C-alpha cells in the first residue's frame, strides 16, 4: 500500500526531523549551523550546505538491482533507522562505453541513486518547482552525478533532482524470459528506473520544499530520448507536468519495435555465452560477471527503450501524432552545430575527397544536391562542411519538426544554443578544430557540470544565468517568461517558420530563420538516415 503524504503523515515527518535534530549533541550544535536533515518515506537524510544551496547526495530511490534483481523491474528502496548521511555521491551505473567519466573506476551495478539540490531557505510546504534531470550518453554511459544543481536551485528557487539509471544491456534487454509472472512485459529497465525515480520524487519531494504537482522532467541526448519515452509511457502519466528536450528530438530518436529489440537481445545473449537453452538464459545473464556483459556488448549497440510492449505501447513520435501521450507543455531545442562533436571524434582530419565520397555514398542520387548545398568553400573545411550536413539533416531539422508536432497540441517553446566560443567536453577536444556549439555544448551553462573542457568565461556565465532563468521560469509557469530578458514566443503550429529563441552571449532573441539556416525544406524531402 502506498503511503500518501496527508496532514498526519506530514506532521509525523516534521516531528521526526525535529527529534532527530534535537538528538545532535549540544557540543556539535554550538559549532555553527548544523547540516540540514530531511525525513523521507524510507528514513531521515542528513545533507550539507554548499555554494549557497543545500544538497542531499546518494539518495536511494530503488533497491539495488543486483543478483536475482538484475534485469528486473526496480523495486522500492529499503528503509533505514537513524539518520543516513547524504553528503557523498553514489557510483555511476556500469558503463557500456569507455568515454564519459573522469574516474572510470567509480561504477557499480548498485547505482539507483539520485541527488537533490534545493535553495538554502527551502522548507517543507514551500511547493517550489521541481526539475528532474535525465543525463545523456547514448543509453550506454554517463551519470547524473556530473550534473550538479546547486546554482540552478539557488538562482531560480527550484528543487533539482539528478538521477542515475541502468545503462547498456543491463538497462535495455528485451528478452521475454527475463519477465516473471505478473511483471510488465518489457526489457526497458532503464526507462522503468526513470519512472521509479519520478514516483519517488512525487512521494518525497515535498519534504525538501518541492511541489509534487509541479515537476518538470528534463533530459539531453539519450536523456531527451528518455523524456520522449516518458511522454509516451502510460505508467508515467501524472508523474510530471512539463518536459524539456535538449538535443534529442522524438522524430529522430525513434525506438526499435519489440521484435527488433528481441533480435538484438538474443544476439547479445549469445555473445555473452547465454544463448543456449532458452530456459536457462535468464539465470545465465543474471549470474554472469558485469565485466563479461560489458565485453559482450562491445560490438553491439545499446538499443535504448523498445516500443510495442507493456511499458511503451507505441513509439513516442507515433504516440504524439495520435494524441495518446502524456500532454504537458514542452521546451525543446538543439545546439547550432551538433554534429561537430561526432565528426571531431571520428574523423577530425577529413579530406575533401573523403567528404565528397561520404556524401555521395550516404545520400545516393541526392548526393550531388547535398554537395551543391554544402560546398567546402562555404564552410571552410571538409570537417565543418560534413558537420553542417549531419547537423541539419538530423538534430536541427528534426528538432523543428518535433516542435511543430508538439505545438499542434500543447504550448511549445523552441531554442537554438549558439555560443561560438563554447567549450566542448573534457577529453574530446581535438587541437586546431572549431568544436564550438557541438553536441552537449549547452550543458555547462545549465548545470554545475563536471565534464566541461574548461570553465566558462564571465560573458558565458552571464549567458548561463539567463538560460537558467528561462529554464526555471518554464518549470514554474509552463512558459519561459523572465522579466528583463528577451521574450520567448511559443511555436505557432502550421506557421512553417516557427519562432526559435537563439541563445547567444550577446543578442539573445527570437527569430524565424531557423528552417532556412538549416535547409529544412530540402531535408524534409529526403529519407531519414541515422547519424
């Protein structure tokens, strides 16, 4: 039976906090301000003051998905007695791709934890807007611990939650043999984790001063794809009230259907040495060392959440088109040159001949048109030309098309991030290449981000402040209305030139040239091709 936070429960939790605080020795109390203590359904948490905000780190929102619980739906977190210290972040989930962590050893399968950040003055009952963050990383890498929320929380008077969720084939493995009697028919365990974190937030965020009826779910890249999944998942209905999609439009990040996902899962099981007897595949996968599963996935992509099953009945794009989705206001956008990040990592020294050959091979009969529209001379180098082709044909135009799709049903606000001096991710910089405005460039402007290549300059900090205020206003009002900042008009459905707010260090403002800038009319005539 789920506990409801009614007046009696709220009073009991408040009393528990008071008693726990009183239990701190007087000598300790006399040393200055005491760390904050909050009572959640599982027990009491002691956080810490830091940089003008308060943080509660490494908070379990589900039981450890290990042993017999591996490759199963998340279960409720255990209760504890006394006060649990919440001043240290939990490990990242097991990583299925090598890039993305400063400390590759700080990983564990016991990883279903979240961090909560709130203004220092927040108290239970304050009903502050809540922002729940889903990190990116191709569903195979990354961690919520890289995205601190102290500055956002204090500046915008919001409560920020950043979560871990299972990755790789531990998070996305669609084998019917893994589902027990009475369990939902799905292998999208990472999406289940995200829903479990939202349920935990609904039940407990009031104790931190947050509003359980004012939750914004937000994500970037695969995190944005996860938000698409949440928008289409019936079991996520009512758990959030606004959505932010950064560099991951739903029309681009389509889900594999259950049949395709099962075929990929069986290929993985065979690679892991568990593809023999179907009756024993579940036990084999649950008993295999984690390192062996990571090794088995080296040549197999992580598919992400699948559709057509009990958790996600339809692909998110199809669900939105049909109107059968969790309708909430949407803020959506991309960076000016998304694909620079990917091209720099894979072929930074591309030659003119290689550029021409790749375009002709990729686009077939349309290849000459693409080359005419994206000549090397107009961009300065083959690297920049290919980056422009891939940016426009994938992230940019799909962001515009997804925004139009949402705008026909809910208030929708679109942006483009454009800072020509933005840093890239730590470890991704290639000497001599302009990687500004690439994929993930905006992250350092919205979070206390630990994976930036370098700190922001004072001018960039000013842009970051404006961006946080827009995001905070959207979380509060469902519209990014900030007095004293450039107006952000909603997307007008059917207009053909939807207004897009360009976020620049100087000159932030709305414009209608996004589709022309990225040649979206041309790309709409072309078949979709993966990045």
